[in-house]
C-alpha cells in the first residue's frame, strides 16, 4: 500500500507540472474564458487553501490504526495513541503540501479542456 501511495504522489507531481505548463500557455493565448482567467490569476491563493488537506487523518486499511497525510503518509498512530514518525515525516509533509498546493492546476486544466471542447462545438454550430 505504501508503494502505491508513492507512485500516486509521483504521478500527481508529473500531472501538476504538465497542467501548470498547459494552463500558463492557455492563459497567455486565450482571453475568452473570463471566469477561468479570474481563477487562474488567483491560483496561488487557492493553492494555499488546499494545503491543509495534505494533513488529513484517516484510518489505516485493515487495522484500527490512524494515519496522517495524503497521498504520502506523514505519521501513524496506534490504538493507544502512540505515534510512529521517522526520517520521512518532514519531507513527506512538504511533498504533500506541494502536491495539494498545485492541485488547482489539475482542476483548471480539466476545466480548460472542457471549455475548449464546448467552445469548439459552439463555433461549429455557427458555421
């Protein structure tokens, strides 16, 4: 399970990098999407709103233990409340914060793809 979460984190970072580049390109080229452009201008602030999600607490699968952090596990707690942290706690907390900070880029990219397709359909109807 731990390795699956690491793979998910790596894939999310790659997707966020790609989405960020595409969003920047779309923002500089296309001014037709007013609401999208307004949100893109404020994406840094929206990213800060997402950062607390990185320390979400949820039960570990198949046990009564609790883990903190998604997609990478920052810490684990057993039934007695003992914590299990280690050398990966701080780096994983930073990586999770970065992932959730840039999550708005993925959302904006998906939205831009939808807007582009719908605007192309409306152009085809007008022709």
